[in-house]
C-alpha cells in the first residue's frame, strides 16, 4: 500500500463510526417519503383528469333546451308573425327585391315599394350587419330586419367578440357589449325615421326582427326602444315587439325575464348557437379562433370568394 503512495489507514473512533452509520438510515427514510409522494402523484393526477373529464362531459351534454322545458306552448296567434318575419329577414340578402335571386317558394310576400331603405356594410362601415326598413301596410307593422352573420366580414367577428364578462351594464343587468354598440348606432341613425313612420301610420306596431348575429342586434334595439320611447313619439310599450330567430345569448337572465313581453326568442329544436350555454361557449372561443379558420379556408379555396351568399349563417 505504501508503494502506491497512499496514506496509511488510521483507526477511526467508535463515536465517529456510530454517527456515520446513522446517516444512511436517515437518508433512506427521506428517500422513502419522496418515493411515496412520487407514487401518489399519478393517482392524484388521474383523479383530477377524471374529474375534469366528467365536468366537460356534463357540459357538452347539457343543452340550453332545459331552460325552456317547463314553458307553455305558444298559441297560433303568437306564432303567426314568425314565418312572415323570417321571409322579411331573408329579403335583406337581396340587392333588388323587384328582381329577387334567392326568393323562397312563394316569394317574400313583400311589396318592394313599401321598402323605406336598405343599409349595407358599406353604408354602416361595418358597424352593423346589413338591415332593411320596411312598412308592412297589410299587417300594420313597421319592421326593421337585420341579416345574420356574414362569415366573410371581419367586422361581424369583431362585433361578436367585443365582449367580456360583466363588461357592459344595462338597466340593472348585463348585456353583450359589441351587440349593444351596434344597436346604439342603428338607433341613432334610424330614430328620426322610425318616429316619422310611426307618426304617419298611427296604431302601427314597431317590430325588430333578426337572425343569428342580427337577432342579438335587434334584441338590444328592443331594449333601447323601450327605454327611449319618448324619442319614438311616445309609443306605447305594447306596440314594440322583437322576434329574435336563433339568437345568441346576449343579456343576463333578469333582463330576459323583465323584457319577455317584448322580446320573443324563436329556436328550432336543438339549434347549436342558442342552445349553447355560456361556459361552454367560452370553451369554444378559447379552443377555436374562427376568423383564422375562415381566413385559412379562403386562402386555400380561392373559389370561395365567388360563391353566392344565399343562406343565413349561425
């Protein structure tokens, strides 16, 4: 050993040996605790994942239709205006009602000469979807109809996504910020025209009708009209109506109940948009950025730009 240049081995005191011998025992105990915790982590993770999966599954199965399962059935008189107003909403897509291109079977049932005016995206600078103002003398009704979402217009996406939880208060409740801004623009632009039409046609009802994105705009318009009846010539609340076809949820429950005598939501069976509850809608917003998807499709399928816009989109 000395020939290798190593120092000679010296005797070690018994106390040192005892202390050193106790160290591995402590280290082994700590390692066991760490290993126990490490073994429990996958179990905890599995329980957490199962709980999240159960919550997501219940959310995906929950339908907004449960909200109305105890409601009564609408009478024929209450439903009578709906088919007529749906045709009037469809007419907003036509550039010229005298020469319609996409008329449904039986036509729109409208007199082109009774159309007051039609405002396009160019007229509104994208602040609101295209809308039409029509005086239905046959049914004693002044109708403002707003089209549904145009998937080729970025302004519609901007309007739909312009909202945060609790961002906009209205009459003691909460409303969709982007839709209310669009409705305020329409109300300011058409208030004088609507008042003049109601003055010239006493006893006529004032009806706001829209589909999809447009239904949210007209719902907000109905709120504004009820709150500003003096600007419309003091029209009675009972003469103001709104028919929201396949509407998105755009107001808090207390407002929906308070204005149930004015706003009528029309939903076809399990239509996706109106039946989606708010938390699930937020999940979809976080998972899918719709404008990017549409832009990708438009870039990869150039012929999409040439497709005629015949249908309402939800």
